[in-house]
C-alpha cells in the first residue's frame, strides 16, 4: 500500500481492512486446530508427564481420573485449542502488523521489529520454565505432602508364611504375552494388573502410604496448566514493560535501583500469587522474576529508544 493510498482511506475502508485481517487470522487458526485434534492424544499425554512422573516419584499410582463422561473429551478439546492459539499466534501478530504498519513511520516500525521477537522469546521461555522447572518441583512437593500429612494405622499381625498362590510378581512393566488369569504388579505405573481375557488387562490403583489417596482429575489438571501458562506468559513480559516505560521516560534505571529491596518483596508476592503456593515454587518463581527484573534494567540501560529508532528522517512518510 502506497503512503498516498493510506492517507486517502476512509473510516469505512479501515474497518473493511480490519475485518479482512480478522478473517485471515481466524483462517490461520483453523488448520492448526485441526492438527491439534489429530494429535490431541499425544499432546495430552505430553502435558500429563510432569504429573505422572511426580506421582510415581512420590510412590503413588501414576494415573488420573475422569469423573464424568465428558471430562476427558473436554480436556482433549481444551488442549487442541491451546495448541491452536499458541501455533497461530505468530500468524495473528502478522495480520495485526499488516493492519497497523501503513500508519507507522520507518523509525516507529523498528520498535515493533525489536519488541515482537523479544516478547515471543520471553513467552517461550515462560512455557519451558513452567514445564521443565516449576511443575516437577511443585507437583512432587504437593503430592508428597498430601500423601504423608495424614498417616493411617494398618495394624499388624503375627508373621505367617504366604501361600504360593497369593504371591504376585513385581515387574518393571507388563509382561510381553501374559496368559488369561495372570496377575502382576506394574512398578512403573504402580498398579495391580490382571489379564482377564486375551485383550483386556484390568488395572487397580491402590493406596500407598497415608490415609489421603492422591488421585487427580484430568480436567482440573489441564485447567491448571492453562491458567498457570497464561499467568507465566504475562509475568515474563516484565523486561518488555520496563523497557517501554523507560522509552517513554516514565521510569529510569537510576530511579529503580534505589528500590531493589521493594522489588524483591514484590517478586516474592508475585511468586506466592502465581504459583500453587508451595514454598519451593514460590521461591523459584520469585527468583526468576527478580532475574527478569535485572534483565529489564540491562535493556533499559543498553537499549534506549534512540538506539532502536536509529536516525530519524524528518521528511519520511508513513509506510
């Protein structure tokens, strides 16, 4: 679009261009959503790995529950939507860029070229941090705490020999070709298994340890992942927000450094609000947010607005 064409566009033309960009953004969402439906099973399995690993490490059955006929299907659909939104997000940003770019000067577009990649990288970093660092530690602590907080007295009896027929082998997985009627204990999933016919294995997740059995609903877990992911993606934009406030001269690095102790307190509060509220995840997220704060200070000092904008040509026209 030539600058002269942009200048003579009416309000209706702008609305029509906006409608076109919204439609194109939606069309980019649909194929990724279809792919999410196709690969929804492996994606759902991938998201549950931190929980099943934490259950297994805490000595609990590595299984999840569905308490209604629609719960698993609803979790499957939500995972597909999440993947579609994340996958189509760059395309949506591109459509937004095509809408606003004609109204920007060349030096103004340089800010966008810097901010969008930085924000995208921080969002990806937040997802990796949540999945690889915080979830394994937080889930293990919560599961271990929940299973050990209330102990149950199972009683004791005089030692007697166990009849051979009641002995169940403990295996690191399922046998390759079990016969009908065979029983074994799967030490990987921590379940008691019985081969009831040629194709069906019945699995029983028993209580191990305390009086409170640790079994979680798949729907609630997927919702937890979604809201934590959203909260972390927003929190990890702290360096971008700091840099923007520095560019418009609302904040200056010298003014912020005098209040570091208050920043530490604020990061601790944010860690308590954004995490499942166990002490380890609070400390980890609080420390991560403080490191992002220091990174934001570095950006404010070494990436000022004048450096990003470069030389400004007073005679330049809008794109």
